[in-house]
């Protein structure tokens, strides 16, 4: 069961505009972090998106949604190898997205071609959690539970997509962390930076399902938005496998926000 021992923020009842005002007051004595800079950046990014551009200037920080290249060759299987891990023995597939140059991966257990009700986790990259062990989220716990599950099940897939911070990029994710330290929740922080709360794209994942020949899936997720977006891409989802993780004092507010504002199922 989840550990919900964390404490809610005292200013949880404040509106977003009130929290922004509170942030400005808190930042007076912090010359290293300018909310004016964030305001300008948010306006510039919003204007760039309206003009059809991308203000990030780097493939590694793409946060918009580029038009999907025509034809199936836009996403391709580029490499494949045996992949022994601490969770079990798998095959690792390298997937190249020619729209962006991003390299994604799929961890595969067993023969999934033609599989029905195949257990699948579609996991978005979390550098801070998956790599560095951050306690601010539950991403690493979800990833490891998914890998253990497909190993124990004898078949399944974990698709690992390079879309950090729910699609806003690593640097903006760190900026959002700073805003959360100062009173905004994870949704408000993304919106303050000029992004939607949920900015992920699952078209690459849908193509990976096709490449692997999977007919239908049981999706390992707590996120109903992910289910609906994958269904919109034509993926047949026959069931949901909950991914239960423990909460802690550092991710309590984050988990509460995902549950109550984003509809995650806990």
C-alpha cells in the first residue's frame, strides 16, 4: 500500500495567481533565479509555438510536437541485442525516430509477435528518477516494477520513450522543480513555464507495437490519459495492470496532484 505520511502544503488553497505573487515575494532575496526571466521565457516559448516554431533550439530538449513524418519509415528498428540485467534476461531493441533524431528503446521478454493481452509498460524517460534515484517522483519504482513483472510473467515489453518531464525536457523539468520548491504543484509549474500539464506523445510507442507485431496489450499504467492516447493511435488495450509504488515525504504532493488533478488511478 502507498505510504502517505507526507504533509500537505500550507498554501494549497491559494489560486495560481496568488501563488505566483507569493513566488515573486520569495524570490526577492534570490538574485540567482529571476521570475522575470521565466516570464519572458514562457512568453517567448508560447509565441514560438503559435508561430509554428520550436523555442528550445536543441534536439535534446524538444518540448513541442513536430509534425509526424509521412510513412512507416519515420520510426524504425535500428538495432537489437541480448540484454542481461539485474531484473532478468531480455532483448533490447533500439528504435530511431527520424522526425526528431531521438533514440528510444524497447525491452522485450519472450516472443511477443502476434501476442494478445501482452503486458506492456510505456515509460517516459526520467533522468532524475530512473538514473539518479530522485525521491521527488515514483518513476524509477514504476520502471523497475514493470521490468520485474515481465520477467516473472515470461513475456512482455517495456517501451522507453525519450520525453523527459512529461514532454517538457530535462532543463525545464529542473526549472519546474524549483517552482515546486517555492509553492507551485507539478501542474502549475509546467503551466507557469508555458507548457501543458501533460505534453507527451505516444505515436512512437504505437509504431513500436506495430514493429513488434503485438496484437493487443494489457497496459501497465496508472495514467488514464496514456490509455486514451494509445487507443487513439489504434492500440487495442484489453486491460490495465496497476503499478503500485510507495509514497514518501518528498513525492507526497506530487502524487496527490497526479491523483486529484490529473486523474491518475491509485
